């Protein structure tokens, strides 16, 4: 039975997601009608919290009233989205992550340099859709079976969506060496993604079972689960504590590790830790589940890793 839960270091929201959330909250608390263009993260708890703070999520700019504020989320958008928003008289609050802005600039330089560009990424992912606004002719490839579509050209460049696994980027770079006379490689894998993978591996090596918390379709979450199995630690991937319905999963585990994707708030990790201790722990441990889960979080989480750097807004404070 479970005697201890360890949370991986440097989990919680990445700085890009946190900044976008904070900008939306600041706008709403200043009394502005505020919407995010698309869900800022696919996490129900966070979306609810934003609604309470007065921030709603819209699918298109047409759903935002003239004069209201619209927040661009961390993934960024095509340049034309900014133009359309401004033409509609909206106040645009740019929450594009600084790393993604840099990526967009580098992509633009490759376009200006006349390279045939290969972009490693998930074709419909919002970050990739935004990047294609800068390089409409870029060839987007994801899994290895896609790579046969890459042509041979004299001058080629390779760049990547920020959350792609580094090993895949390196493998594709090696594959492309024989495709071009000149190959320019721009490594835009986000350092936050790399650090998170390192910390997850460190935890996975020291525990009997890992629980990975994040969106079902999140590429960076799936990669964390894959890495756990590579070091031989069984891993369960869930969206939140409610998905942990089988207490028997913890019967053979003494120490359980918990980690999360870049869109998973620390609060969710604490809840998962508490649930594991309460349902899978010894009677003595189960009684102290709340206290032990908070201690596990405090042992690793720095204030910078918290869900948001701002105090939570209340309906009264944003009215
Ligand atoms: S994963 Fe990295 S690039 Fe993507 S939003 Fe977070 S900090 Fe920015």
C-alpha cells in the first residue's frame, strides 16, 4: 500500500500559460469585458476559475463585442488575427508566450532567407496553425511515417513546435541531413518542456508507480507517460483526480510519483496526491492524506510554479 507520494519538481503551469492567464485576470479585474480566443488551457477547473474572475472563452472574434478586450493565448495566432481584431475595434491583449514569439520571428527569417521549411509539429495544434501564418508553405510533419513527404531541396530548414520531444526533433534532423545540400536547424524545443521531462524521469526512477496528470490529447503529457515507461516505471495517465477510480492500481506501490503537463495547475497535482494517499494509503496514511499531499507539494513547488501569480479574483472584485 502507498506510504508516500512524491511530486516531480518544476511542474504546474509553464510561464507562458501562467502569463496569459494573469493578463486575462488583470484585464477583467480592471472592469473590462474580457474574453480569451479559445480556451487558455483545456482544464475545466481553470476555465471555471476564469469565469468566476469574469473571463469567458470564445471560439471566434465575431463572438467579442466591439471595444471589449480579447486575450491571445500562449500558443499565439496568425498575424491576420491581430489585424482582424484591430479592424473590429477590439482591444488585443497579447498573451503569446515569449518563446513562441521568438519561434515566429525565426520562422519569418527562414522564409525571408528562401529556405524550404519543414516544421515538426501536430498539424492542427493552435501553435502550429499560428506558425503557418508566418510560413504558409512550410511542410508540417509529425510522426515518422509522415517524413517520406519531405522532398530533397538545395537549401532546407528544420524548426519545431515548442512542445515536441527533443529526441524526435534530433531524429528528424538526422533524417534530413541527406535531403539537402544546406540544412539549417533551428532548435525551438521549449526549455520548460525539457526540464519537465528531466524532472519527471528523476521522479520516475525513484518510485514504484507514476501518475501523469494532463489533457488526454496533450502531446507533452503523453510524452511524460512514455518517458516513465522507458525507465521501466509503470505509469497511469489521467486528466484529474476523478479519473482515479481503481484503488487496486496502488495495491503494489509503496512510493507513487506524480507529474503533470504544462497546462496542469499545481492544485490538480495536490488533489491527485491527496486522492492517492486517501484511497491507496495505509489506514494511518489515509487519515493524514490532506496534510501529506500539501507537504509533498510544498517540498517541490516554488511560488513561480503556482497556478497564477495573482490573488484569485472574486465576483465582487471584478463586478
Ligand atoms: S511550453 Fe514553453 S513555449 Fe509553450 S507556452 Fe509554455 S513556456 Fe511557452
